[in-house]
């Protein structure tokens, strides 16, 4: 049975060998675990073998972080394709036909606009390069760990969607005890954004996950929810596996062979307790990094502020034309403080570079207020320009 058919029906066990492989990096004098794919493949094979014998259904490739900027730092750009392709080949050789191979992509802390200097399109190209190699090498599943910012998560996921064809995609992120990522994205925003990007499974990557965060994620999406435990969970793993499979976890994983065996023993052959309902309609949702607004019948009335529109407002239009957004930002703050649930953003003025202006305005507004934005233009290229820098 294909992994696509199993995902969302039967609980699958996922194993990540890279933590074990990392322990051999110093001994092999390698800068990153993934360089061992070409420098010392026998070490990678040995680490993988411990996991293929652990009862896992899915084995991640030793390719997390194998992106061009990392290779450029040490002058080994010529090995990008070889490292990624060889990573898939090694995992496939160890897994055989009994286990699925998941191409492993991990965000590396790229500083993407509007919070950094790297353009969003460039970030998409960086992730596309690696994902193209993984897909061409024959992976069964693509896994993205989003450990840094929402913009990296969006760039990596968009890159994956353009290349993966029918290959399922799972995206994981770490959350703190309050249900926020490192850049303060909430569980609900995480789920809403990934729902919009049509991923196949949404996951939590934790050493001490809480049931409340898992429940919040289950309430925010119809997609299968997965969880991977970090090594620090220790002897608590069996208790945690029982708790989260009872809540409805679809994939459960770990990074140490003994912990993977414990997971496999606990869930072998079990169906998901609460199977996801992909045909159940969720309300229309709009999300910023930290807030989600739901729109639909029977839901509270949604107030969308309409002041950020230069039509009939000469001073606002003049400011936008000159690149002075003081009045615009005052309007944004005033509307948010007056109870607006979201802000409409329209920068349509004759004879300006509207895509560039929308990009600048969206960047400034989201630094100023936290409520979601509704981009307003009749031109698709204007909307696209704004969406690239919108962390939502």
C-alpha cells in the first residue's frame, strides 16, 4: 500500500537517524552530518541500519540542512546534488522495500524579507534546489522541519508544492509551552497557513509536548496530525506515545533507535483513534503570525478596517506616493485599537509601482500591528508581491 493511502488511516512510525549520525561527525572530521553521505557513507549506513531494524515505517534521509548557503560557507557547492541524492540512495538501500523513505528538509535560519535581506523568491529557489534533488532520487514522502521563522516555513513549503507532484508532504515545528514558535507564530496560525498551502500532514516536534497544544492543533485543521519526540523525552516516551495516540496522532516518531522501538511496539498495526475528516468544511480563515480570524455563518461578526485606502484621501495618497507611511501606520494602529479584527490594505494610486508599494506597505504594517491583513487589488501581481512578504 502506498504511503498516501496509509497516511491518515493507520498510525505510522517515523525515525530520524540524523541525531545518531551527528555523533559520528567529530570523529569523521566532517563539518555537517550530511557530508558523511559522500565522505564516509559507511558511517551513515551503520546509523541507518539501527533504525531500519527498529520497526519504523518511515526513515528520514540524512539531508536536513543540506542547502546551498551551508555548502557555500565552506566552499563545497559542487557537492549539493551528490549529498542529497546519495542521502536518498543510502536510506533506500537500508530500508529496502519494507519501509518508506522520507526526504528530510530543515530550515536553516535564512533571514527572509521583511525581517531580513534575502528576497522571498530567492529563499524559494534555495529550497527548490534541494527538494528537486530529493524528488528525483525517488523519495516516498517529504518532511520539512520548520525550526526558525514563518517565512522560511512558507518558502520551503511553496518550493515543495511546485516539485513534489503526488509525493505527500509533512511539515513539523517546535512550540513552547504556550503554543508559540520561536518567532511567536501560534499553533492556530501554523495550522491555518499550512492548510492553505495544502500540506498532507501537520506535525509537532517536541521534547515535552503538552496535550493542550495537540488539541489546539487538532481543532485548527482536518489534516492528519503527527508528532516527533526529541531525545530529551527519555523514559517518558512510552507514556507520551500512549497519550498522543489516544488523542489521534497519525505519525509518531523519535530520533534514538531504542525510542523508535518503543514507539513501534506501542502503535504497531493500530488505526488512528480519531481519523481526520478532509471533507469537513472549516470556515474561511485569515491569519497573521499570531492571530486567526474565522469568517462564516453562525460565527461572530468580523470587523475589517477599511481606512488604508488612498481613494478620496489626498494626504494618505501623497504619503504612499512619497514612501512616507506615517499616516498609514497611524490608521493601522487606530483601527486595531478600535477593535478591528483585520485590516484591508489598498495602495492603488495612478502612476506608481503598485507591486513594490504593496510590498513595502505590507512589510511596515505587520511590524506595527498583529491582526491579519486583507490585501486589496484587482491586479494579481500586486497581490503576489504583498503575499511574498506577508508572514501569514
